[in-house]
C-alpha cells in the first residue's frame, strides 16, 4: 500500500474539493448580505441553501470513501486504482461555454432546456429515451426559472427589447 497515492483517488479528492469550494462559496456569499433581509430572501440565501445541502453530502461521501479504503487496505487489496481517461469533463466545459454564449444571444428560455438535455446525454452511459430526457429538461429548466424569477425575484436579461 502506497500512502502517498492512496489518498489521491477521485473518491477522496472530489469530496474534499467539493467541501472547500462550498465553504468558499458560502463565506463569500454571506459577506454580501445576510440570507434574509427585512423578511425577504437575499442573494446569499441560495448559496447558504446549497451549502446546507451539499456540505453534509460531501462529508458523507468522504467518510464513506475513507471507510472503503480502510476495508480494502485490511483485505490486502491494491488501494490505488488505474485511472480511466474520459472526454466527459472536456465536453461539460465546452457545454458550459456554449450555454453562456447561447444565454447571451438567445436567452434562458431557449438555451436552458437544451443545456440540460445535452448534459443528461453526456452523463448517460446508454443514451436512450430522448423524449423522456427532453421532458425532464423542460421541467428542470422551468423549475430553475420559477426559482429565480418568482422566489428570488431575479430577472433574466431581456433579449429582444
């Protein structure tokens, strides 16, 4: 068992990075304003909500991975796994860039369902049920729109005015 490599596995590194990013995210958001100002939600409420949901999940994943590594080490299994290369992270970065550009020119209503649909296709091991994915994309985009426009009173830019 190689001590310096066993903790560099994705199942350990990913939750640790997630915890760090969540902490930075919530701290910087709380510097803007308290989550509730005069009985209304402020811009720091959503980051706080993401932190409240995400941090315990990331800690749970980290603890689970550490327990699994302990069991593997006790059983004498090789702890360091061979890395498989994937193009998915590159595709996601490209998709995000296209979403930002598309959002600027076409707006949220047109680009968001397409973004969610392609995102699901990238992470689906067996691309199938396109109609179901399209319906989910529309529902998810509608929920995000309602969350921002109705609940947080954040208006998306108007494109054709």
